[in-house]
């Protein structure tokens, strides 16, 4: 729903004696005079209210955006934007990397995907928007979902909010270490040597 506000703004016009004479066709003395005419103009200002039950704007459907969203919902790899681009380019050969970035940012802003800032510098994307945490392998660079009890995540949020003057709406924790595959690979290499 939109709210309309009206602001009354004065506009000043500089009108010379000759112009006034032409407008009013009156005999005004011959001295050059300048008259200021004050005209009040009503300027509408439209304010869009952002409520959760009403969208701010209607978003046009995009097959490319839908393809990006479907790919992220089906994978557990937490791909970078470049990886998403390579995958979606198979279906849409003319898509640009900029389009993929814009759609990923839009989907993140809409809450349909999650952007994960990874310690290696690049952002990763996750189609699973349910509250969960992640594990980053410092050896291979993969990111894994951690299935933790949601109550424990809520307990962390509540304990932090007790010592913080504000409202905590969500949190993200990234655990770091070596994944099981990297540990097994390093053990195989040490056994062979």
C-alpha cells in the first residue's frame, strides 16, 4: 500500500513590467518595475511501505533466475558465483557473469538463498535457507552443512541477545578445520611414504 504526502513548495517568478502589461492590459506607469509573484505548487511525494505480507514491487519472472535458484536448491556443494555461472551457461549459453551476480544478489536480498562469506575470500551460495551452520575445510576449501539442533542455535542467539542492546534476527557460524576426506587422504599419503 502506498501513502501519499503533499508538500507545498513556493515558487517565485520574476516578471517584468512589460510582461505584466501584456498579461493584464492595464496601464501601469512607465517606470520599469519587477513584480514577484508567489505561486504555491503542491508536490506529491509517494512513500512505499514495506510490510512482510505485501511485496514492495512485483518482480518479473525470469527463467535464468529460476534456473539459478533450482541449481542451488539441488546442490549441497555451496558453489561460488563462477561455478553457478558455468552450470547455468549450459542451459542459457548467452547468459553473462554479471547477470548471474545480479540474480544471486537479488535472490539473497529476497531471502530465497543464503550468501556465505567464506574464509578463502569468495562468497559461496546455499539454496538451503533453513537455519543451519557450516563447516569450512581449510585443506580442500569445501563448505559442508552442519545439522545441529535448531534449539542450540536459538540458545546461542538468546545468550548473545542478553548481552547486546539490540535485536538479533539471525546468526551464522562457520566452523573451520579438516574434513573427513582430507584427513583420510593425508593418512593414505603418510602410509605410502
